[in-house]
C-alpha cells in the first residue's frame, strides 16, 4: 500500500476502532472533533513525555470539544501496561494499517535530527524517574515495529473532514496542547463552508 499524506480537506471514512481497553471508538465522532495522533511504540519515553502533557491538560482539551485518540504501532498486550491510567482511547495498530492509510512513516531522522536530542534526553531521564517510582514501565528492548517511527497529528471534524494535519519531522515533533486548542477554536468558530466537489 503506497503512503500518501492526508491533507486538510481530505475526508476520513467512518470506522470504529477498538481501544486497548476494549472500548469502541467512532472516527469521526459525530458529536465532536477528534485529535487522532500517531505515536511510536509502547513505552516510548518521548511519547510518554508528550502524553503526560496531554493528560495534565485533558480537561481543557475536552472543554474545547476535542476527543483524543492515540494510535501506537505496538500490539495491545505490549501497550496495556503503559496505558492503564490514560484518560483517553489508545489504539493498537501492530500491522500499521492506519499508519499506511494516513501516510505516517518511519525514518532514521526520527532520532538523528538534532532537534529531537534534547527532548529525547529529557524523556529518558524523566521516564527513568517514573519507572523507579513505579508509575511507568520500561519499553521492550526490541519494540514491535522498531524505534524509528515519526509522529503525526490530525484534527478530524464530525463529518470526517480533516481540518488540520501535521507530519512530524523527528520523534518529538507534534502539536502542543496549546496548538491543538488554537486549531480547535479556529475551526469551531468559523462558519461551515459548502463542500467543494472536484
């Protein structure tokens, strides 16, 4: 399957994803925006650093009318120990079907880009501290799908339109919570435009 980026104004087909908790998740969600974010592997320190910021501000995100759905390229059994306390849906995609559909790639630049080095160092130090405290688990030594995944973010409207998209250039290149809230506010404030047919 060829990888092609999903652009704003693309349409996401309706589907029901199964979270590792067993919950069924509608994408798109008919009642609110979906922030569909693609992360890397179960226990990824850089992913955990980012997701902790999302957890801390989860109420603000929900108040902005956004539902978080987070996808990892790890099997559900690897993800479960790392996701038990997360207040949003986490989806396992070990076959990378969603990654291919949304054009989300892997690349050595995930770790080799100098912009990723400081976040990686912070993530490893912070992650080890959380592991020692018993709040997090170490990742697998050879994670399913490898360590070179790139993140990606999509904001999906209730009708399936992709309102905004970001493909990360390195392992810690994603929307911040503030950027997500600004995007959501801009799209909920603007009047609905008639659909354009090509």
